[in-house]
């Protein structure tokens, strides 16, 4: 309901680039059938058009498909639109009698809505919609709305509407967004920044004769980023204190490819690194039990069920780091516990499989003094 209007014409007039020729005329018989207004990748809002709604070809300012659209605003208007008192038209007697006449009365009686006639009569006679009660005080406006909420009532029927009235408010308050929209936009911007950061990475490209770490392209390359991830994954203390535990992954479905990539890279480097293997390498195995979490996710082949174990010392509020399990090729029913982990919300765990037995293989080298070294975990596997 309007008790005041905003002068949008005057507000936008200094910044508007008018368009013309989109309606048909005797000298130009073809008209534009459909418009599309979208924000492009460059952040500019453009207007595209087409002459056939069933055609998928959107044209731009040059009249060709897939070209930049018309830029309707030369700049961004400042402040807020001026308020104008509305014209409250009290119905003339002729039209008043038509509204509250015999035909309307018969119609309302047939609908068992006799009370509606009195309500309409009051509104038509005084030019004011009767307000039953205020839900929000005058000037109290929910962000994203233009008026205070009020309740209209006719007999047992009620309706909640916005009543737009004159208010002493600032431009910041006028243009404020609901908190939920601001949160969603912030989350979307964080995800876009993360994607942009990944896209800016480049390979460690160079002469084969130059070691990868000594090439000029090593700095800020994807290879260097992966090495940093491997280093953080292998050092639990630094990983817990790093910014990797940020809210970047909050609430998103994990695509279980990153951990596989990190582990595969570490194994490739381990296999290619030249080292002297001692003649004796004692192998020690031990069993341990873990509760396995089952979660649903989206993989390269579509919907998947993933299994994982909560990493020790990785808790952060309601979130934990989950080490995923991967099926072992050539060994049906066997799963390998990956080294990498990802931040996950506990509330999204679907099922827990208790007391699953894992077999951990630990390889010890023999030092020159005959003692065993600290050893290295090579595999931690579980049988389905």
C-alpha cells in the first residue's frame, strides 16, 4: 500500500542511456519480443534482446548474437529517490455507485462475503485502506522491504502487507539488504576468489635440464602450491595452526579429488627420488580400530558414497578433518586410508560404522649402529 511514492524517474534520469526503436511502426514493422538484463563477467549490467522468443540467439548493441548488451546506466545514482505524496483519488459518485451497486452486492452475497461490501465502501468513500493493526512501528522496516508491515482484516480474513509511508531514513538504510542475502553473497564471493586464485596458477614450465625448483616459473606455480599442501598435510601441528582451517569450505559438498591429487603427487615424488635402500628393512604391522564415517558427495562419475576416519587432533568447533578412504585397485573389498584430509561439518555425516579394523604397515630402516629408525607408515588399510 502506498501512502507515499518514490520518484524513480527523476532519480535515474541523469544516468539513463535511453534506447529506441524496439517497438514496431509503419516504417519499421519488426519489434523486439524479449529482453534480458544480466551482469556480465566484467561486472557491467547489460541489456540483450531478440525478435523471436523461441530463438536462443541474444543480440547486443551491435545487433549481432553474443555481443555486449546495451549499458542502460552511464553511472550509479547517488542517495535515494525523492518521496512524493500520492494522489488519493476519492471515487466520484458515479463510479462509487458502480463499485457498491447492486451487481457487486449480489456477487459478494453469493460468495458469502457480506462483510467485504462494508470494507470496500469505507475504502472507496475515504480513499484510505483500513488498517486493522500494525505489526511494525512506523519507520521500522525489514531490510529488503520498502514499508512497515501492517495487517488488514475483513471479518475473519487477514492479510499482511507493506505500508509505504514517509520516513526519516538514510540512503544506507534504504539500500540495505537482508542479512541472509549478505551472507550468501559473501560466501559466493569467497568461492569465486578461491576459484580465481586456482585459475591464476601456472605450471612450472622450463628446460628439462633445469631442476623444477630452480626454474624461473617455480614461484607461484601450481607445483609449488601442491608441495605446500603436502607439507601441511604431513605436519599436523602446522596444519592445525594454518589458515587452511578457514571458513572457505563451510557447508559445501566436498569433491573428493583434491586429497587423491595430493597423495598421488607425494607418491610420485617418493618413487622418483633416488636414494640408497638398506639391505634390511624390517616391516612391522599392527591392528587398530576406528569408527568410519559415511558421507554422500559428488564425484567425477556422479553421486558417490565416501568413507573416512576423523583425523586426531583436527577438531575445530562443529567441524572436523576427515581422512578419506579409497578403494584399492586389484584388491576387492580393500580400502586405503589417504594421507590428505578435508574440513567437514559433523552434522553432514550420514552414518557411522563402528569399530572397523585397520592394518597399519610401518617400515623401519636399519641404521649403521644396528638400531631401527623411527620408521614410516606406508599403508593403513581396512577390509570391507
